[in-house]
C-alpha cells in the first residue's frame, strides 16, 4: 500500500492522536534530551530538566495544539511532523514569522524511504503559499535529520555549543522562501 500524507491544522481524531502518542513514547529517548524531559516543544534551555524517565505527557499535550503532517500506511500513523505556524525566532538580527518544525518522527521500520523529506516538501508547499520561511532545530549528532535538512537546502543559522550537553550542540536551520 502507498503511504498517504495528510495535513491537520490541529489533530483531534482519537485514533490518529493515539498513533502520534505511540510514536512519541517509542522514540522519546532517541531525542537529546528526551521529549519526556522537556517542558514544552520549543523550549530553549535543553540542558536542564528531569531525566525523562516518564512518558512525554506534557510534550504531547502541547503538541496536540500544533499543526501537523501525518504519514500513514493502511490507516496507521508511521510518521509525523508537528509545527507552529507562527513562530518568531528573536535571537537574530532579523526576527521573522516562521513555520517552525517542533517534532519529526518516523517509525524505524519506515526510515530510509524518504518520508521525512516528503514531510518537509509538504511543509514547504504551505510555506510558499504563506510566504513564510521554514525553521527547525536539532542536535549536532542527529546525522539523519541533518542530512535531510541539507538535502532540502535549509541553512544553519545558529549553533549553540554544548547546548544539549558536553559535545552536543543545538543547531538551528532556516529556509527562506
């Protein structure tokens, strides 16, 4: 079966929310820091917080208020991209209203099939319609995500040395449309 991509201003369908929750819980500790250790989806200080031993409930509650793209295979959520449609990054000389990607997760069994690239392409269509830049951040050792960001021509705009702990920088990317 082909993978289907659908956009939601806010996700309210309980079965789809359950699919997103499942992905958040299964891949929580692949993030640095874990999503369960974060207070919210665009938290700037990523070096503090709990050890992330519980489920990412706070993170999920905030994520439910965001827009998202879902990737589905036979009505099962296999990946998603959540984003804030009006995020102003003010830590630069050119603060601008952006589409800010907060979370991207693809199920391990589906990785390497271009799903993340496709999700970013869908977001770029929205960015072009709205004439808004796209923006995200990741950690410096997240090679798979950084490879996708480079592939779609996002530019590194800021790096916070050791922003996620010793030897792990926080890296911000933006693509102007």
